[in-house]
C-alpha cells in the first residue's frame, strides 16, 4: 500500500533523476549531470542521501554537488568504484551499497537489489510502500540497456532482470534510468522477446542521439 506522505518525483533529461520523500526530507537517485536542476526540484527539503544505481557519468556527474549542499552521503556499489573515479577522481562515495541494504526516508524504505550486467555494480532500489522499483540501466521499457559498444555481460543482465525485477509484484512500477515508466507485468510479457532479439541493439527504442562512452550509461 502506498504511503500517504512519501511521493516520487522525476527530473527528465539525458537520464532520469528521481526524488523520493515528503515535504521535509528526500533521497535523490541518479542525479545525472545537472546539479542545479536537481537542487531546484528538491527546494528547501533536506537531502538525506544521494544514491547512484551505477557509476557511469551520465547518472553520477552531479552527485557530489547535490550531496554537499546538506552534507549528505553518496551511495554506490563498490564494484562500480572504477567507473565512478573516471568522473570523480578525488572523492569516493561514503556508502558502499550491498544487496539487501536499506535506506529510509519519509517513512518508506528503499531496499538495495544488486543487479549486475550493465555494469558489475549496477543496483535497483525497491520501495514496497510505494509499489516501485528504480532500475537505472538494468532495464527500461525497451529492454536491457546496452553500452554504446554492446552488452558487457548479456547473460548476467538477463539473469538479473529475471531474478531481481520480474520476481517483484506484477503491479510494481518500474522507474528506469531512461524513458518512461512501465510495470513488472509489462516486463514479464516482453521478456521472451528481449531474449529472442539477443544482443541486437538496433531493435531497441531510440533513447536519443548516439552517445559517447560516458553518456551511454
């Protein structure tokens, strides 16, 4: 059952940034590249943490600038630390996320689901109270998300979608790092077609102009 106070807000751009909280406090997921846009949307609410679903620049570049306003910690899975350091060479995240870890904000809980494939440290954040899972680049409405040079680990990414996403309640909203939201039920119906298409990235929904290596994730 959804919380009567906590809510989810989205800032769209090259990647989706998500704000979860109420009128007093928030957690930011994947702040992207534009710290000013995120901070403007947050307003005077306290930022409790900035969570990065993975370490690629398109999702993490603004993380430190967003977090430092309220001296909030940044959270990232340690397996993506090398990707993080390509963007932020002087400061590592304060929190090393692990599967089953939890964050609390506005009386709801975000549970970490380690979801390797797109990157070794990719994670989803599941909020049972809000019937939502934030998937980053694990999966979008178009299917598994490739890098600009293909899939680092196609089989692992499919296993992750099946094991960490499709096992959630069917009416769970999937809130991805790119594109529009959909549901676990929709993903279940499309999963076999994603498998059948294989690593043919040309059949995926266009998420914008061609990306360089930093932007692709």
